[in-house]
């Protein structure tokens, strides 16, 4: 333990060495964190691939575009669409109880 405390005392005595040491240790921590993150992403990708290939969620048929549901219904050529305003009055609605 005496060697470690001597190194720490030397690093604190020379601030530039301390900053260099801290940058190196931060770089090592970031590299390890990135490695763990990539391992997790690879695990997720493998699980998705297994679900697709194993028939879990994926049926192997692929996806197809269906225009039947997404398309608006065609308007017949001979029809004329017009908006209208309800001509009812307040008196009529009061008689019906509405």
C-alpha cells in the first residue's frame, strides 16, 4: 500500500501528472462502458434475430403492402357532394325535449 500512496502523493504534487492520470482513467472507464453497451446491443440484436428465424413473432412470409385498408374510398364520377346546414330551429328542438 505504501507504493500506491507514494504514487498518489506524487500525482497530487504535480497537477499536470494528476490531470493526465485522470484522463487516462476516464478513457479506460469509457472504453469499458462502451464495450458493455455494445455487448448489450449485440444481445438484443441476437434475440431479435432468433425471434425472426425461430418463428416466434415473424412468420417468414415478409410484409406486403395492402392498399385496401389504407386507401380512401373512390367517389363516383356522377355524384356531386355538397355540404348543407341544418335548417332546424331552436323552437323545434325545444318541443322535442332536446
